[in-house]
C-alpha cells in the first residue's frame, strides 16, 4: 500500500510517498481503514506528482 511518510520535520516538501507493507493484525487488535482529506494544496501536489 502507498503511504505518505514524514522522516524529518518540515513542510509539505518533507512528505515522502512510498510503498509500505500492510501491517499484520495481532491477537486482540483490529485493522482499521482510514480515509482522509488533504486540506493543503501543497500536500495534494506532492502526492499527485509522485
């Protein structure tokens, strides 16, 4: 799955879009799908161009 990851402090230019493994579900835990909305044009531009 794709994820926007932040490895260091900064602005939207510090977002890194990368492929990550789907997390394993541990006993007694749940896996929740999160849907989110970008509120910054800079963040959206970063995600779309990569």
